[in-house]
C-alpha cells in the first residue's frame, strides 16, 4: 500500500469518533458577526454542515468558558476568522489556544481565514495584534505563561494553509471554504463508517489498487455478490480521497436507474457533478457521450460507477482510460467479473464475507446497539450469525428485525427462517439470478438443490447429461459471483443456496412437493414416493446418504414422472424396488440398488451415464440396447459392482499399471480407440477414496494430455463420490480426439522396430485399492466381429462376443464403439492423421 494511502487510512481511522458539531466558528463579533461570519455560517448550514457559533448556542450573562471548551472538543473542524480586533478579546485567544490543543491531540482540522489583515502581522504580532498584546501584558503582569500560550497559538495558526479575503470577493472565499469542508475526507468518513465493521482491512487493499501516488489513470473494479458491501466500501473510500481531485461524482444504482429511466439521467448527473454542465439539459445520450469524452480529459477526477450490469453503461459514462485526465481514478462496483476483465480494468478487488468475529460484532450493533449481547441472548445471537454466513446485508436485516424483541420472539423468527427465508435478503440476491440465461439458471438451481460443495469433476458430466452446457454456464456463474471454485469444489454461499431452493419451493404450494421440478429433502421425497404423488413437473431427485433402514415407498411411484432426467439415490439401505423407471432418464446413480436387474419396462434410450455401486445388479437389461441419441462422441466411463476384468481385455496385469506393445501396421491402418478396465477392491468401513481416481496414458514413455473441458489435463479422472463398500469395476473408453491436439500425432508414431508402447498407470494416491488393470486397443475388425453377431444377439437373446460374458455391463461400451466406427467424423479423423504421417 502507498504511503499516501496508509496515511489516509490512519487519519480516517482516528477520526471515526462521533462529533457533535462539524465546524466551530471562532471570530471577533464586533468585526465580522453581522457580515462575513454571518454569510459563512449561512452557507455552511445550507450545505448541511452542522456549525457552532457562540451567539446561537450560549445565553447572555452565563459563564461561557466551560461550554465553549466543550463545544470546541466536540467539533471536527475549526474555522478561525482572524480580523483586526481578534487578539483584543481574551475569549478569542482562549478559544484559539484550545483549538490548537485539539488540533494536536484530537486531530481537529483548523482552517484560518485572514479577514482584512496581513498573515505576517498575526504570525509576528504586529500592528493591532501588537497593541492588543501590550494591553494584555500590562493587565496580566503575573501571568506571563498565559500570554506566551496566546502568542504561540497565533504564530502556529498563522503558519497553516489559509485564505486571504483581501482583493477577493467574499462570496468566492466562502464558496471555496464550503467546498473544502465538504470534500475533506475526514468529514464524511465518520458518518460513512458509523455502524460498519471490518472496513479498515478492506480499505487498505482497495487503496493499494488505487495507487494514489501514481499520476496515471487507474480504473479499479469491486466485484462480489449482492449484499456483500461493495457500495458501502466505495462510499467510504470516496469520502476519504475526494479532496485530492478537481472534481468528483458518485453515480449510484446504475442498473436500477437505467432500467427505469435510461442512461441519459445518469449522464446528466455526471456532467453536473463534475461542473462540466450545470442546470442545462443534455439533448440525448450521444450528445452526452460527446461532452463527457471531450471534457473529462482535462480534469483530474474521481468517479464511482455503482452497480453496473452492462458494458455499455461504463462506456457511456466515460469509463475509458483515454477519456480521463492525468491522475484520475474510477471505481466500478458490479456483480459480474466478466464486465471488469472486458473493460480491461487495472485491478479487481473481490468483496468477501465478514469473519466470524466481525459478523458477531456487526450483529450486536444492529440487534442491541452495543458490542456485546446480554447473556440470555448469546446462544440465539450465534445461531443468527451462523445463518447469515458473514453476509453484511443479511446481518443488518436480521439485526434490525430482532432489535428490542424478546428471546421468545427471537426463537420464533429463527424457526420461521428455516421454512420462510427473509424476503428482503433473497430479493437482493435474486437480482443476479434473474439476469442469467435459462440454462445458466438451471445449472444454478441444480447446484443449489443437489451439488453444493461437490467436486467439479463429478458435477460437470451430470450437467452435460442434462444438456445444460456446463462449460460456459459454470464460468458465467463464477464471473457473476454466484458460485466459486475452491480446491476443485463448486461452492455457493448458504443464502444463495437458500435463495435457489426457495425459488423451487415456490413453484407449488407447501403441501404439494410432487409438483416441484426438484426434490432434495428426505421429507419431500418420502412424501412423494410413499403417496405416489409425483408428476411430470419433477425433473430431478437427489437423496443423500442418511442411513435410512428400509423405505416403505409405493413401487409405482416413478410411473408419473415422465420428465425425470436425473435420479440420484446415495443411501444403500433403503431396500426399495421400483416396478418402473422413467424412460427419459439421462443420469442414473442408485447406490445399493437391491434388485438383480432394472425394471423390465425401463427403456433407457436416453440414458447417458449409469452408476450402480454396491448394488445387487447381475444384468442391467435383457438384449442389446441401442446407443443413446445424446451420446456426443466423447469418452465414456461407467462404474458397477464386480471384481474380475473381462477376458475381452487382451492385456491384463496385477497392480496399478499395464503396458503393451502394438505393431506399427495395426496402429496406422485401423486403430480407433482404447478401452480400459480397472478392478478396485472394497474400502474399509467409513473410508472414502483419497480424491478422484486418476490415470495417465503413456506412449513410448511420454505422458499424453487429455482434453478436459477445453483445458489441458495430464490425468483423466473419475469422481471421488465413488465410495466402495464392495469390489467394483471401472470401464473407460476414449477416442483419439480426447487427446490434446499437440500430443495426438504421437498416437500414430512408432519406435525403430515398428512397435508402439502404450501403457496406463493409476495415481499413487489410490493405487493400493487397485487389484488389476486391463487394456485393449480397439480396431475396426473388433467392431466388425461384433456387428456380424449382433443379429444373432437380438434373435437368441445372447451376448454376441464370447469374451463379454463375464460382465454384461460392458455392453453399453460396445454399443458406443460400434456407433463410432460408422461416424463420418471418425473416418475423417483417421484419414487426416494418416495423411499427416505419410500413410
């Protein structure tokens, strides 16, 4: 942080005490009471500046010394009007001595005005000041110390920055004084930070971005979700540094004003604030842009653009480096980080939630008007602070609701929040949600209802199955501060999650959960499946592990859920056997499925991903099922119970890696993919995998990179949600296009002997759980053999490839391989690489 920024912060922190008066006026009544002082007092009052002057506050005949001393101590500024007869008044000199003392001890700001006197006469006590002190010394012969204090005070005040009234219009001097008081950072800081907590560290970080010591133009963004205190932080910093600029403007509520009235109203305010245009209407938006562009470049300005949600708003309000004068600073607050990066800002400060201590402090100020709660409120206070999750808006709203209420009322509010979240909080949070694309809204709701705090690598394939385009959607949600990605986990604030769930709950009355699009609580799921009240409105159901012993659900309960696409059952002890499943399912994860096969009526034509860990499944379905029309030609993997690798995998090895040598001729002519199988042993009770299971593909000793959501990844992963209480098999099939383009060429290269070494290795973290690995390079001939037998399969209800009998679950992979060999894309891919290698 700059030295200048640090001194500002230090000054502002010390001035955060509450002042009774903004300004104390010290003047000689007979010189200026009915002219200059009266005009100055009137101008200050009209500007909303609380000003003390003795004839307004004190009664005649009363001893004024104690009241005057107190009034000085309780004032933030002192304006000393030094006129011809100022020093002749011992009251004025006592005031001045006290003012200088407060300037040193309380950091009072002193502004001297030399009204028709020469500053050197004041500094050196000449002229009328010399005459006045001659009388004081004669009258106070025994108190030379007091006289010396007065002389020192006059000399000190004369050395401060001052205004001269000589040769200047009084109205001009008064106007300048009022502007300085308004713009002085310490004047509004105490007001702006009243009742705020945790601002000092945030101000320090923002100041480091602003770099006030630099003479260049800097544009800084403050990003964060609604209710995080972005605007408040901008206001505090604005009040601290505005006196360092020629002109300033705080353009508030840009999104709301633009929606209601258009951008022109904000442009007019900006031009007025910056003294470019006063009391004159701008013709139109383009005319205002022209004026802003051509006038701002000549001024050092401070500009705050608050709550921006469109790039065009910034452009039409002058947020461009080459439109601003040297030393100018712009602060933009927004919920959308993408706007800031597109605008090429010089720095971004991310607003964060309050710490537990800060949140508790702020809550106490709002709920009790003091820093500590009464004993009988302590436990309840902590419960509300936990609910707010450090969000300043939530803490302030809840604290205000609870202020001066009994503990019985507090308990009632807390119980109500569990069913009915506070609408004022949710309305602010929902603003960002309302601006999303419909697929982004669905991603947000799925995370809020099902996948908060889940591994990104687990969630993305599921969202892909639901055709929600997660690669762009998740990026947008992160940019808009609706979710975060931390340690590879998708995370959203508890109140954002509550907002999303509340939106789903409001789709239908409380007693009809079967008419909602998503079900996640055991209470609602149990209600719907027990009473068979599901409807086609339901699109997703996810039941977490609860250890429930046996569920008495209606076996026909899925029959009405025609639009159900996502079904996750993670509780293996339910022992519930459905008679049917919706044919529209795209993602099915049923942990501990009790039956030996899926319902005979289930036609999984749209099924993309299937997980059946710890289940009793022996056969998924009868006969051969066609490939899902939603299969996108990318890698395929599946996990299911089992302990032996099928013989079809021609190369197998105990342990966590396997390597094979393939002849060059095969690789050049008809290589189309690689199939991998890994057998995992069961985990000890209550133990999870140590992160995602990852494997590396190695070609001639070189690690290949995989295409992972348009990014480069050295390892291929499956979910760490795969918790195994029994042995299980992982099947993976991937295509050449799954390899990063720079490495893909190596797939068609060989060594000097015409051979190519291909190997896989499971990461060491989970290698102890690997029993065996299998690998097979898939050729066109393999698929032709399968196609030749598929008619016999459908007629005789047998598996068409003898080596697959060990695992009927391999059949979906076979269908994918069969479909791939007929695709035009695959043929073009092979041809291009063969041509590249001269084959």
